[in-house]
C-alpha cells in the first residue's frame, strides 16, 4: 500500500462512484478531571522473567498527560518505567507507594487490584 493511503480502513476496491473512504480518526481524548479518573494499581509478573512491575491502568485522556503522570511516578519511586498502550509500567513493587501518591494528588477513585 502506498504511504498516502495508510489512513484508509478496510477498503480494497469499490465500484461505487460515490464511495467515500473512511480515514482513521486520531483525535486525542480530553483528559478527565483528577477526581473522576478511575485508576487501577496492580503488580504484574507475566512475561517479565519473574520480575515485578507496578501497573497503572484506566487513565482516560491525552497521551501527553499520561506521559506526564508516568514521569512523575517514576521520579517519585526513583526507578525506571515506561508508558505504552495506555498503561504506565513502573519497575519494581511500588503498589502501596504509588496508590498513596495518587490519592494524595487527587485521584480519589484509585483502587488496588489483585492481592
């Protein structure tokens, strides 16, 4: 497929002369207020060679705001991490520390998930 047509979705060929192509809609979502965000904090070990990561999921908003929150959490815990697929991964077991930090920052609907 040519570079200019990569935004077209599920169209190979159409005989309809009035057919209009759908393009992917890459609009950013508006970030919800802190008190309305329902975040879930859990520990994950799957496919990580037994190493633990703290997983924060459920964020609704722009990717820039998610990256900013991820950066703040990494700096608070003093470890590395990443933001991908709408989730924040923090290296190590910092479930309680991150939960307390999010509550203190105003994410009042934050919940712990798992044991």
